[in-house]
C-alpha cells in the first residue's frame, strides 16, 4: 500500500506574507531544438546527458520501492525516455516545519512533457496531486506542515509520451506562505447553525480536511443594499484544493453559488462570488470541495484555502 501524506497546519503569522508563486522566475523557457535535444538553461534546465542539473536521475526510480533519494533545495532532472519510463518517483525529507513547495518543471524549461505531480509520505493519512499551474502545463504543490517527514513525489507524463524532448525537473524547498490571513476557521463550523461570523475585511484560513468537509460562515446584512464579494485564494497559489461557494438567504434557501471564476473573468478553480443583497438578516455561506461529475472531490490536510470577505452597505 502506498504510504500517504500527513499535512499539518503551521505558520508564524508574522511571517505569512504574500509572495508571487504563480510565475516563478527560473529558467529561460527555451524550446528544444529540432533534433529533440533540449538546451541548457543555465539553472538546471535541459538534457540530463551532460548532468546540467544538481541531481541527475538514476534509473530505475519507479515504483515507489525504487524511489530516488534527492536533497531539499536542489534540482533533480531526468527524461521520460521510452514507453516503459513514464513514471519517476523521488524521495526527500523536509528539514524544518513551515511551508513546503514541491515544484516540477517541463514547459518552463522547453520540454514537451505535460506533467502530473502526486505526493505521498512515509507516514500520515492524506495525499495530494496536481495537473498544472494557472499559466503552464507544469505542476507544483505548496502546503504547510508542522513536523519532519519523508515525501514521495511521483511525476508522470499526462499523455504517456516519451523521448528526448520529454524531460523534467523537480525540487522540494521551504518557502514563505503564499498568502496572508487575519484569522483561522473554528473547529465547529461544519453546519449552518454553527457558522463562523465574518465581517468586511476578514481573511480566514481554512482546510478542506476531507471530501465531505463543509465550512460554514455567517454574515449580518443590514437594511438597504449590501454589496458583497467572497473571494477564495487556494489553487492559484499552489494549494491542491478545488473549492465551491454556496450563498444562502436568511431562511436557508440557496441564493447563488460559484465554483470557478475570478475578478478578471478568467477561468480558474478559485471561486469569486460578487453580488448585491437587499434582504436584511443573517446570510450564510459554505466553502466546500468541488465535486466532479463522477462524484470525486479533493480533500485532506494539504487542501488549504483563504477566504477574503468584502462588504459595502448603502
């Protein structure tokens, strides 16, 4: 049985500052030449034949029992060389609690590979996977941990392609929290009657602990018109969480929901719900895992989000 990943929340809030993780400035994004040989980008990108990265792969490194051990803060690299080599497993251990970033690259360094990244660990009960980032076919996962663990990172070529042009890089590193927040969800907000009260300017850190974890919040709406914005920061910042927001009237009936948009109108997996309310009373809303048509939905200790609340009353 593949060991799964234990993710725990830990962060010194004074250090939780916003950083740009969606478009990191590494590599030059050069394309492979027409011989299928990738260029040397100077920071690890390119062919593994002349060992341009810190830790070139050593085969076999799959299945998980043959995982290749790599250090933190160094690039490992390799190639999906043929049809029998479409899965690469690497193992590393974090050196301190905090936020960890597992970053895999292909597109950014000129490779034709479309990466899928899956994480597990040598102890724990949860795992996480990710297909791509907002502006790339490369995959990364950023999450908080409070202990020291051994992590298995499995890379796959999403469409089972192989050859010299299908090369990859991966690194595990400690980073600052990619978002900031003002409070955390309570342990008892799993129902409408125990919803956490929120107000304008609140930024609440929460976890989708499981595929059926519903986090409820309440908002007191006065007489007149109140414009509200409920904005989730999660997937765009490296969380594996795909969330949905459902907004309910004071009588408990569903008013509106949102699962995939943002303020600029571009598609992503973080909800952005903006609307006007004219009925006074206690409105409630819940943040929940998005459920796919096949009934699946993600959850676990790595599945974090930050809910931003904005209100304007007239």
